[in-house]
């Protein structure tokens, strides 16, 4: 048997090796492609939405909406003023309307009687008087100051109209003299409610001298000596007293904080 010889190649057969290597490389590409396709298939299956269980159908009926197209007109954007109808005023508490009328009449009476010569006062009075009514005219160096003004009565003359009698007491100064209190007088002020629900002067005020209502005489009795002595020692000279179920009401001439002695009642 011949002994095997070691073959020695003068040249390495690279062609043969490259073919085998190429086959193996294609095999690697095939395996990698299969793995990629498998991953894509798994991802696709996983991302599919899960079917929800069937739900009962609910029947709903929506109201039919009818739309009309008006191509020829442009909607107005100007807001109309608020107008209060008489029916709305009737729904308001009558006492509230009376209070508003009385308050406005007192304001008008003060501005109507007062005279200080300032333009501001004239402007305020002009805004209160109806159009066309002139402002009062006062002699030069005459000033009138309103001491107080109170609505004494309110008479309803229409659905939303009132005649308010305002009692006014004023102070008068002439020719740079001091102010002197004037007898009280009555200012009759017609007031009605405007379309906006606000009170306003509805005519020209009138003035007349106010006369106080007659008073009833006060009947006083003689006090017991001990009560009279106690009252005189602490409060002043005793005029008399009125006996009631609660006790004696004692009338004395007492001095006030201003130093003036006036008849006052001491109640039990």
C-alpha cells in the first residue's frame, strides 16, 4: 500500500472557496429575511384592534331643524333702547313707586327753592325741569338755603303719575345780611315714571303757604308734692303731669344742650 503523499499546491484555489463562501452568504441572507418577516407578521397581528362586544342599539329621535336662508337681508347689530311698558310698572310694588316719586320730588323741591348764584346749581335745576320751563330769577345779592325738605303726602293721579306735596323750610339772606328762617311752605311737584322706569318732573311746580293743622289741647293734672319736688330738684320747674297706667308723665321746663329752656316730658 502506497504511503499517502502530502500534496503541495503552488497556488491556493480561491475560486472554489469564493463559490462556497457565496452560497453560505446567501444562506445567511435568507435566514435573516425569514426572521424579519416573522417579526413583521407578529407586530401586525398584535396591533390589530380587538373586537368589542356588541351593544344594544339605542333609537334616538332628534327634532327636525328647519333653517331658512335670507340672502337678501343683513341682520342688524344695533341694540334697541330698553323701554318699560306700563304693564311692567304695574307689576312693581306700588309702595316702591311711591317712594321713588317722593324721593325725586324732594330733590326737585330743594333745587327749585335754593338760590346760591352758581352755574352748577343752575345746570342741575335745568336738567330737572321740563324743556321750555325757564329757571327761577332771584334779585341780586339774594341767597336762599334750604334747611330741610320732606314729602308730606303723595297722591296718585294716574297709572304711573303722582302729585307729591313737599314741605320746605328755607333760610333767606339779603344784602349781605345773615340768614333768617322763613315760614315753611308747600311745594307741589308733579312726578311720573318715564319709559325707562325712572321718575321725572311732569310739569311746573307750584308753591303755597303751609298752615299747620290745629292741635288738641293737652290736659295736665297737679302732681303729688313729693314727685313735683323731686322733678324740680333734678330737671327743672314742673308744669304739670299726665297720669297713665304706667305712672306719671311729668312735664317740666328743662334746659337743653344749647342753653334754651323748653317744655319736656319725663316718662316713668
